[in-house]
C-alpha cells in the first residue's frame, strides 16, 4: 500500500465501523460520495441569482434539505 492511500483506507474503515454502530446512514454516505440527484427541477426552489452558487451546488443544497 502506498503512503497516499493510508488516509483513504482509514476513512473507509472508520465509516464502515460507524455504519455498523448505526451512526452513519447508508443514504447519508451515498449523498456524501455522489451528491444530490435532481430528477425534476420544476419542483425545485428557484436558484438565487448569485454567481458563486452553481447549478450543481444548488441541486445538492435542495436535495440535502430533503
């Protein structure tokens, strides 16, 4: 194993332990890894007119709220 992979491996071990203890939900972990997926933007709140909020970031914010 390379030195650069040790932190990632320790994160994976920690997350699996916390999942087995019920402290991390599978849906939360999936959201952390992949972000939110918006299937229908017509029901999504209107994105604020700020340049620093990208469409992807707004999708993640609104999906996290759910």
